[in-house]
C-alpha cells in the first residue's frame, strides 16, 4: 500500500510538470526566466510583509477580507512572467492601498 502512495505522488508530479510544459511561456519567457529588478522584488516583499502583519492584527472578518485581497494580488503577480516587473509594482501599490485603509 505504501508503494501506491509513492506511485501516486510521482504520477501527480509528472502530470504537473507536463501541464507546465504544455503551457509554454508560463514559467519562462522565450526559454529564459523573466528579468525583474531587485528593487521591484524588495518593494513587493516589504509591502506583502506589512499587509500580512496588518491582517494578523485585524479582527476575524477584516482578516478574511484582507487575506482574500492579498491572495488575489499574489496570484496576479504569478499569472504572467512576461509582465512580472509591472505586476510586482502593481501588487506593491495594492498592498500600500490596503495599508491606507487602516489610517
């Protein structure tokens, strides 16, 4: 029975890898990883940290609302690597907007 779990896990990983390959430019752009400047990444991560911290300290309904917005922003960043730098900056702006909701 343990072999079944291992076989299923390997099969799932192979299916996932095949799915990523079938999407072509999903993980790379023209066969190369997307280029993003460090400043955009650092800004995104700082704003993400602030947004998560604010969500952690909010009441339950506000926490759920914030986490839904945070998830949407993160998923938008991951959606298309061809526009990663722009997506990172837009998400950081979105996080900053969330911070202004507290003020």
